[in-house]
C-alpha cells in the first residue's frame, strides 16, 4: 500500500515537467543528476541522489552565471570605436 503511494507520487513528479508549457533551463542539472545518481546508487538511494544532484548542480550553475555577469560588469572591454593609445 505504502509503496504504491510512493510510486504514484514519483510518477506524478516525473510527469509534471511534461505538462509545463514553458521551456526548462537545465544548466548544471544533468551533470549534477549523473553525479548524484551514482553517489546515491552507492547508498541504495539512486533516485534521491539524482534529484539532489540536479538541484545542487542547477544552483551551482546559477551562481557561476551570476559571478560571470558581475565580473563582466566590473571589467568592461574597451569599445572598438575609441582609438588605441600610442
């Protein structure tokens, strides 16, 4: 009974992204899910490891993107229209 409920919930969560009309950005999720799935498999919790790895990988990719954006804003490239000093 309990396992049927868990399976139904897992299936519902797995199919939810298919019903979403907006495209998903999976930056970091696939790599994190792979690593988390392998680590979770070693602890006999592969699915939980994959889900956790996806969440962590996505968060890390967002942080990296944010840091790259801040670095680009602080160090702008010289414009091509201004002449180079001689």
